[in-house]
C-alpha cells in the first residue's frame, strides 16, 4: 500500500498559534493522531513500514515530540508482524520527547518463544523541561516513561528481543539511563528494567548486555528520597538485582560480570550517606546488603558459585568488607553499634561465618581457607 493521503495528514488538529507539524508517512496502515492545544509546540513524525501507529497529544508551551518508526521488511522469520506503537502525552512547558524504533530480522533458534513482533512505547510528561529519548530496535519490546515534575531526564536503548522497561520519575532533576541489548529465550522469565524515582536529584544507570546475545535478567531500582545514586551492570544470564534507596544521599553499585549466571544481588538502604557495592562473578550466589543507619559502608565480592551473604548495618559509621572465593561459602554480618569494622575473607569449601557486633568500636577480621570451617564471633561491649 502506498503513502497515506495528504488529506489525512492535513486534518490533524492544531488549536493554537505557532504550532508546527512535519509528518512523512511511507507504508501502509499507518495511523497518526496529533493534537496540540498550546503554543510554540513542535511535532515531527516519520513512519516507514507497516502496522505503525503514533499518537501525540501536547498541551502547554514549547513542547517538542519527535517520533521515527522504520520497519525494513514485513515480517520476521517466524511470520510475526514487526510493527510499532507510540503514545506521547506532554503537559506543562518545555518538555521534549524523542522516540526511534527500528524493526529488524532475527535469527533466533527458539521458535516456541516467538512473540507478536510489536514495539510499544508510552511517554507521559507533566511538568517543565522534562526530557525523554528512547531508541528501540528488535521485536516485542515495550518501554513506558512517566515524568511528573520538572527537569527530569530519561534516556534508553532497547536493542534486544521481548524486553521491557518502565521508568517513573515523580519529582525534579532525576536522571535515568538504561540499556538492554540481549534476547529473551526463556519461557519463565523476561529481561526487564524498572526504575522508580519519587524524590529529587536521583540518578539510576542500568545496563543489561547479557551473554552471547542472551539475557533473561531483571533489575529493579527504587529511589524515594533525594540525591541517591544507583549503578547496575548485568552481563550474564538470568541475573537478578534489586536496589531500594528509601532515604537520601546513598550510593549503590552492583556489577554482575560476564559468564555469570543465576546470581542475585539486593541492596536496601534506609539510612543516609550509605555506600553499598556488590560484585558477582560465577553462578548461583546471593548477596544482600541492608543499611538502616547513616554513613555505613558495605562491600561484597563473590567469585565462584553458591555463595550466600547477608550484611545488616543498623547504626552509624560501620564498615563491612566480604570477599568470597571458591564455592558454597556462607557469611552473615550484623553490626548494631557505631563505627564497627568487619573484614572477612573466605576461601575453599563450604565455610560458615557469623559475626555480630552490637556496640561501639568493635573490630572483627576473619580469614578462612580450607573447607568445612565454621566461625562464630559475637562482640557486645558493655554500656
């Protein structure tokens, strides 16, 4: 089918002066609806391919929306229609939204998991000077961006298959970056990224690259106060990350290295000025860091397989460093006082270590090498 009639393009509503529409449609069954009832707004839509749809509604001043959809070829090798659906709603002033979608062929060998092929993007902006820029390529991907506040920024790249991203920014001056560049092959899981920022000046950076083009990993970052920073890097298969920052000025870093699989990392920060870092290289390990005081620092590195670590810091100024080598090491550290220090190195077989420090200025350093070792340290200083 050829290009849409010129009359369809010209019939798009524009309710105020100084609004501008530039629309270039090539293909068949493309649907475009643009409504601008503010002033000095601009909308540019370019669609090439089939089964495309773009809805843009702008109300306010100086809004900008740019949408590009391109599909080279009608269907993928499984007979799925590769199509795009974009919905953009901007309210307020000086908001910017840019969406690029490019459908491509795939050479997957998992036909039982083949999806419908549709790309779905929804952008909702309400405030002043919010910015959203999304680039989508692949099939059956979806991205949702909601920005309510001022000067929020969301930038995303989806270059995989059957991936999902949800970005919510309720506040001001928040920044969310995400990148997904691997395929979904499992019937029980799906690569997805969720970033929820409900405070101000929070930063979240999530990168999922998978291994050999396969991911099936997920990352959830929730920031509900001010000035928090979370950095997540996943480059293995079936990886899980949860970062929750409930109070301000915390920093969390999770790195799941290539060739790793089945790893789980959790960082929960409910204090202030906390630092939590987890590095995982191997398979089947779990690490949980819980910080509910202030100025606490916890670092956990897991190399090997089937490790389990739980670190809880409930007061002020505690420092915990855990390094696990080998396999099946289990470490639990609880620091309930102020300025506690715990340094643990576990290597070898199934070691089990428990450290509890309940008062001020306790110091515990443990090094274990070998197998079938069990160490218990409990320090309770007098009042």
